[in-house]
C-alpha cells in the first residue's frame, strides 16, 4: 500500500486538507472520511498525467 502524508484542519462545519506533496490542490469534506476519499481522488487525478503543469514539493540535498 502506498501511503501519502496530508495536512488537514476543521473550518466551521467542513474538514479541509491537501496532500503534503501537492499543497496547491486543496479539497474538503463534511467528515474526515469524506476528506480522505476526496484526497485519494485528487491524488489519482494529479498522478494520471491528465492535468498539465502539476506543481509538487520535493527535497534537495545541498550539503
């Protein structure tokens, strides 16, 4: 199973979040479970190659 980190928070009645690797692509859900499902859907879309110019976060070793 492939695991991805995500950032989430509650704002009024909704749960919001994004995949740590793709911070520009936020989603929401009425519950944590719905948010997780929406994050999975976004991940599939972002990694499918169908969306052009997807920005990612990476690490660079400099020393």
